[in-house]
C-alpha cells in the first residue's frame, strides 16, 4: 500500500475525525431532512441554502495551506479541509458519515469516442480555457466510435482498501458506482465538434449533428446498461441538491437499477438555439436516457425561459433549475405544485459588490415570489471572491435569514 509519513497520516485522521463528528451531528441531520423535504415536495422548516465555491477554492483553501507532502494524503487533506471550510460558511452543506470511493471503469478504446478530446489549446490564470476539437471535416464524423466499458473490480477495491486502512475506526468507506457517461449530451457534442462549428452545423448540416447525436445516445445507453447489469450501481440520493428519500424503494445491494437513481442533465451548449432546435437536436435524445432514472434534475447556467414547456415534458422531472437568467416568474407559474425549483444565484452579483445591500434585496424579492413553493437557493460556479474573503459566510447568513422570513 506504499509508505506514507506517519505525521501526515495522523493529521489526516484528525481532520477526518472532525468531519465525521459533523456528519453524525444533529445539525447535519436537520440539514438532510430539509433537503429531503424540498425534494419530496413537502414543506420544510425553510428552504435549503447552499453554495459551491468551484474555482474559488484556490483562494479559500490554497495549496500553500496544505501540510501533507504525500500526493495521496494531500488530496484527502484537501477534501477534508473543504468540508470544514463549508461548515464555517454555515450554509446547508452536508457530508455523509462515510468516505466515498468512486468505481473505476475502463473503456475498451484509447479515447472514449474514438477521437481524442480534452486537448487544452489555451488557458488563463483565472480559469479560462479552450480545447481543441477533433471533428474538423465531414469525414471526421465517421471516425466517432461507440464505447464499451468494463468495471475494474481490482482497481476499485484497491483504492477502497487503502482508504479504509487510513480511516479505520473513524469513517467507513463506501464504493460509489454510477454509469460512466452522464446524460448531458451537449457537453460531449461540444468536446467532439466545438461550439462554433456545431452551431453552424445545426443550420447548414443538420444531418451531421443527428448522425453524431445518434452515436452519443447509443454510447450513453450502452454505458448505462453495462453499469446496471454489472450489479455495481449504488444509490445517489445523498449530498447537497440531490439529498432525498430512496427512489422507488430501497433495493438490496447488487439490485440497484437506474430507476433507483437521480439523473442530472442540462442544455448549456444549446442556450442560444430556438426551442424547436433544442427539442430536435438535444432533448429528443436526452429523454430516452432520462426517463430511465427515478427522478431528474434538469438545467444549470442556461436561460430556459423559452424552453420551460419543453423541459417539463421530461416524464420524471423532479427539480427544475432556474438559472439567474431564467425568468423566475414564468418558472413559478409553470412549476408550482408540480416540481421543486432550484433558484440559482449569479456569482458575479454576489462576490463583487462592496456590501450586502443589493444581494439581500435580490434574495428578499426572489424568496417573496417563491414563498409557498418547494425551492432551493443555490450559488454555484464561483471562480473568485474578488477580495471579499467572508462573502460566502455573509451570503449564507443573509440567505438563511430571508429563507426563515419567507418560510
């Protein structure tokens, strides 16, 4: 299992003990109940409030603050310190009383879709990036292949055993297994073809996009079926946003099916196309996937105002994500009593103001509209705190106070 420094091992175990104590606390169980109530369309004590720092972690838990030098221990220390930071923020962050080890899937081809993706072409210090795309000509469309995945039991178990030895007596280890491809098909399309080119294709060469999306759909369905038939799937109704009661009952280990899982998808790459094009080139391919899950959360940062009626035809939609650009009034009108609403905040409007006045006014106005609805208040994709190191804590306190006011 390799030799790790004893002092660093002790440090990680101490941090894990602190996190385990939080995970097992009454406070965190109250938070879980709050999430479960909202996602079950029950009335909670108040709406849950949660933030995800994303790129801002480099400011909040900078590499220089980590004490471990062993790379493996350092990665665990980093994750534990993130949980402890979120506890300081005081939002409805939850961590479960076990350590998650992700299942290892092996693809039968060097590149998942037969072509190399994710080749970084340009980047910036603040997190900007641009990838090269492998489909440059019509002939390249024929080079896309449908992947097959195999569960690597030995590699997965080795990772689990290693963590179990480290955290023995503090926190049990759980292997978490979901399908190796997610339902957000637009992301795959973008990686293969690129935004500019596929936007032109939608208008000038729609048959090429249909051909590519058909292969992406086939590969995603195959990956889902392989995962389900492997008997390795595990429920995913844990953690912020998706915390809920078991979907479609509580299956025995080895008997978990897709209808016991949440499906999460969005259409960010298709924001600028019409509702009809969104239907034809994306949603019609996503629905055969999403309808197999027990419940669906749909949306992310895209403006869905013109597509609300299209999204709500997903058969098992449970949570409608209303981004900062989506018309909240129209979402409430369409979703009231039917779906929970995730009301997303605009990160730039939260991190850049010098005081909280405009932030509190926005939260108050939005929650007044949402009163009586099943809703979550979520702030994500934060890339910087813009010199306001206490802003997330301030935001959480304000959002929670207003959620209590409008409960």
